[in-house]
């Protein structure tokens, strides 16, 4: 043995302790094997078999040199699996000559090693466990659950305990979290946990849990009130006007171009194409419909004439009729009010040349001179681009909205709350049964298996929703008190004097299996 060293690595050979005390049979690292050979009693197998057949050497007997006691208390059962890494503690001795003697002493203890990642709680080999310790330099570091200084992704947060909490972890998806004022017992906390992967586990919203919590404040709902406020009435655009100049570089004040009118396709339309968020450069090329017949082509027009033409076009659509002599042979008259909201703006070719000025200052200045004079309203500060939400109205509309508001009231009053949740709940009593249907829980002391749950399902009944049941009872009573008969001996008129109908009662009874009864919470 290495002089002065008391802690050694070991690989688990067997964890099936016949005494159920959490003991292990562990093969220590090679530096101890010579000492162990000397310590094996003569009554055991030939010591030459130690390294090749350790299972045969006094297995689990009183003088088995490979049996190690847990250093953790018996009341905390954390037993490593076969082939996992543990740390072995041997009594410290000053006299090397006594090493063989104390190695045969049964005061040997172990502690489980920490896994290289929480994702390895199901199992991790002894070599991989060394990743974060001495001797693990050649092993790949596992994926971080969070970036340094950052946040754990929302879909993964809560799967594993936070540093400020105490916890007892199972080897899979079950654990017990102990916070300052909360005890949380969970099973199925994540959909899958199969060891280190390239992706992080995600929380399972349908987990089974028992949540016991204490809160220092109590929240209650106050009296419902009405609240009126002014909000923006956001509407999808219906029509789009775009104007363009084909020869903006000319210096003769003679321009050729187009004014286009498009329907806006609604399918797949981005949320931003509305009366509030649409911009002069919003890309809607994929949602422009076919150019409408009212689109026009002009040529040899001065900048003043171009501006006048564009403004007549925009204002015509605003007034419900585009009819410009010499251009629109078929006047465009949308159904009254159905043209709103619409937008007008320069065509992307026009806008990009004006902003980038790649074609030189003449081109850019010509375009900007036209742009700054285009508008719905003469003399408005809004020019070149606009959204018309209603007749003569630029920008989104405002409307008054009245809402029912229920205030939440906080009070400094302690309260404890317990919640039990799962996809299916069974509330079972050993001493009750439904008629002759008796549930046998005899062999379920270590948990109920799916096969037993199949039997339990047929021997339990759904829990009643109290308020839904009271609704039915109230309806029956109202009909009972208000019904009349057309004549003695005849059935009641199907509508009571207060308007209650027998058909309503029948409908509630038909719906009862899914409304009054909760099929997912069952009792015996």
C-alpha cells in the first residue's frame, strides 16, 4: 500500500447485498491488489484467482476482502451500480508491516463518486466518471446545462435541482426537491433521460407530482369591475398603391413611370403588414396579388404633373373612385368602405434608388423631389408614404375598449397549499369497495405495476365535479317547482312556467360522463 494514503478508487463488482445494508463488493485499483492477496484468509479460494475470478473469493462471507461498507448512513440509500466508480476509505496506519492485518479488517468504507454530468444518473462507467477529476484529462468534458453567467434554457429549467435547493435524485426521472418553503416530489419530470446526448432534456408538463408549499402572502380575487381604455385598432392591409419612375436620371423634367394597385394576399401574410406596423420598406413582394385594372402607365410628364397624377390616384381611392381622364378607361370603384385600410408608397425600385443614391445626385434628387410632394392631405407633414385606415384618416384608428377586470389582492397572511397532479389520479382505500369489486393491493408494497392499474381502472369510479352536479340539481328543482300538466294524469308540459325545459335536463344528463364526472380522477 502507498504509505499514508487512505482513499483509493475502486470499481463496483456487485451491489446485491444479501443483508440489504447497501454494502458493495469492490475491486480496488491495482496498487492495492498485492496487499489484498496477503490479507485473504487461508480458508478462501486460491489467492491466484483474485484478479481473474474475484467473485469466487469468500463471496459476501464474513472474511470477503472485497466487501465495503457505505460511509453514508443506512437511512440514505444511494447504492452504486456494477462497474461504476466508488472511493474506498481504509483505516490509516503508521506501521507498513501491519498493512496486511488491517486490510483484512472489515472497517472498510466507500463513497459514491459524482457523475460527470446530471445526464448520467442512470449509469456511468468508472472511466467516464473521472472526467472532472484527476485522471480524467483524456476524457471529453460533458455538455454544459447552461452557459457561464447565462440562464438555463426555459424548456430545461427545473429538470435538475438548482444550487440553492437540497434534493434527493433518483436514477431517472424521479426526485425529491426540498426548498426553503416547499417539498416537491416528482416522477416523469422529463420525457426522456437516457444519458449524455447532444441535446438537453426538456421538462414534462404532464409529470406526476406532489407539491407541498408554504406562502407568506395570500392572493385572492377582488370584485370584478369594468375598465375602459383607448387602444389601437390594428387591421390587415387590403390594398397597396406603389408608384415608380422608370427614367429618374433624366434632366429634361420628362418622366415615364407607373402607378400600381395591388390586392394583398392574406394567406401567410406577416403580422407586420397591418395599419400600425407597415413601413415604407416592408417587403411584401410574395404577398402582392395581381395588379388591378386601375394600374396606369404614364410618360413624358413633368415632376409637377407626376405628383398631381399620383395624388389624384391616392385621393381617388380614398374617396371610393379612381377615374382619371385619359388613364383609367375602366373606373375603379371598390365596394363602399372596403378599400380600407390601404397604403401608398414608392415602389421598391424607386425607394432604393432614392435612398442609396447609387445612380448619382441627379437621379436621387429627382426622386426625392417627387416623393416629398406625394400625400393624401395637402400640406401634411406626412408625405411620400402613408397608411389610410378610413376616409381622410392617416395612421391606425383608435377605439374604446371596455373590459371586465378582476383585481388580485395580496394579504400578508401565511397559507400552506398541497397539490397532487398527474395525467391520471387514483384515490384508493384498502377498506372500501364498490359492490363486489374489491381491489387487491396485496403485492404492491414496492409500487403498483401497469397490470394492476388495469384491474384498478375497472374497479373504480370517476370523481364528481361538485359545481357541475349542483347545476344539474338546480335545473331539476327549478323544473320541478315550475312545471305544469295540461290535464290530470298527463305528462308535464316540457317547458316550466319559468322557462326551464325538460330537454335541458336530458342534455345535461347525456353530457354528465364528461362534464359532471372526471374520468381521470377515480376512487373506490
